[in-house]
C-alpha cells in the first residue's frame, strides 16, 4: 500500500540543477568571505515565479541553521519575506521576528532599526536574505522604494553583512533607486525557466525528469518520464518551470496514494495536470499534452503556448479599464523577463 511517505517523495527532493547550484555557490562564496569584507555586499537572485528563488535561499539557510552558543543564540542567516504593501518599518518588524525578538511589532521605524542592528551583532548575523523583494516595487510609491534602498545600504554597511535579495524581475528597479546600494551589488543571478529549443537546457530538463523518475520508481511503476517524447509533454505541460513540474508530480503521487495504486499511467498524469494547473476559463489556448490522442510535435505554436504558462500574458486585457499599480508591476515583470 502506498503511504503518505511515498506520496511526498517530490516534496522532499531538491534538485541542484546548474542554475540552482550556481546560485547556491555564489551565495556560499559571499557568505564565506563575509567576515573579511570592507563594506556591505549585495547579491540579487531574480527569476519568474516558480523558478526556485525561495528554494535556493531556504536550502542554503538549512546548512547554516541557528545554534546555541555560550553567549546565547547564533543566527548566521536572517531570512525575511517582504510582506505585501510593505514599509521600512514593517520590514524591520519581520526581520526582528526572524531573530526571535520579543515584541517585534513594537516601536517606531528608528527604534526597530536600532534594535535590529544591535540584535544582528549579538546573534552574529552575517547574511540577510530578503525574499519577495518585488513587493516594494508593487507598492508603486517611489518614496518608499527610495527609502528602503537607503535603509538597506546603511544596514549592510553598519553591520558589514551580506544582503541577498530575491524577487521577480521588477525588484531590480528598487535596487537601482540608490546608486550606493547598487554599487555594493554583484552581478545578479538569474534563475531561468528551461527552454526546449536550447539543447543544453533541454538536456537539463530531461535530466531533472530522470532524477524524479529514479526516486518515484522506488515506490511506483511508471512510464519512463525522461524519454524524449514524455519529457516534451512535460515541457508543454509546465512551460519549463520547476514550480509547475514539481506540483504536477506531487499531485500525481497524491492521487495515486489516495487511490492506493502502485502504478502511474499517462492518463493519471493527464488527470493530475488538469487538477494541478491554474487554468483560466477564458483562455482556450492551454494544451493538454498527456491527453489520449495528443500528438507531441515540436511546433512553434506549441512552444509559444508553453512559454506563456505562468506569465500574466495569459490573462486577457480589459482595454477600457485603467491599470492599477499591481497590473503595472505585473506587466513590467513580463517585459523584463522577455527582455
Ligand atoms: N531545484 C529544485 N528542486 C526541487 N524542487 C524545486 C526546485 N526549485 C523549485 N522547486 C519547487 O518548485 C516550487 C516553487 O519553487 P520556489 O517557491 O522556490 O519558486 P520561487 O521562484 O520562489 O517562486 P515565487 O516567485 O512564486 O515565490 C516549490 O514547490 C519548490 O519545492
Ligand atoms: Mg518565492
């Protein structure tokens, strides 16, 4: 009988594909030299939704977890996720909470900033990771973007820490708001979606499927996920995004466990695909590549449809309505990704 443990094989896997491993290695290098540097340093990880930005940060953080020393807790890495509609004060609150500060919501912006700097020194924090950084861009207020960029520059200079920022491509705009902050940043790290037409990336996508296959095959019988033909169906189903690929496989295994089945077929993948993916009822163009009778042919149309998976371009525009701040932020993300 298939257990929940078998069904969560995919959740437990982190696949260090080339871009992922490179990102982790760049973070590692900054971390290793963080004690010796003359000024604060910054690293930006950008990529579309589901390319693995948070996974890179979390997998690195896992290797440097807090420890209890004789002088209290050591927290080498502070991970904070920017809340929606952020201010510097609310970000400082989230960062204080990440260092286990009591009453992290209490105090003015200045008080919080001061407490944060003291606490970072006490806990030996050498790296600050800020995820979902595009929320500062989505906020749409230039003053807030300027302010957070200034604030971060001062924070990393005063604490000599390394700042790792992750977000959708629009978050670059925030870093550019302060030339001194921008100067402290290294070249950014891109986490791309995989492409089918680039042979190296296609090979990598197929290798990822092979890794999934080998793990899943320990508990389930299944078709060869990494055959060129099936891999292409997966590409069309997921747009080459790790987020959708892992979600599709996760859903497939959960369905199999629910039905107490030890085998996975193309039809199971088809059902899981329909259940796992966000389909917009008004968009007719999404493919059902695991459906019986679907011909997996590499056409420009099929590739274009796959590339649009996960982008806001999937949403039909309403030409007469004025665009809100959020829509503007989304469209710059799509434009920056396409550039
Ligand atoms: N290298 C990887 N190996 C295994 N699973 C991965 C990998 N990269 C991403 N995933 C999975 O894909 C999903 C999305 O990843 P993640 O949350 O890191 O993306 P993200 O770039 O942070 O997206 P968002 O911008 O929406 O926050 C997660 O379920 C994660 O487990
Ligand atoms: Mg994320």
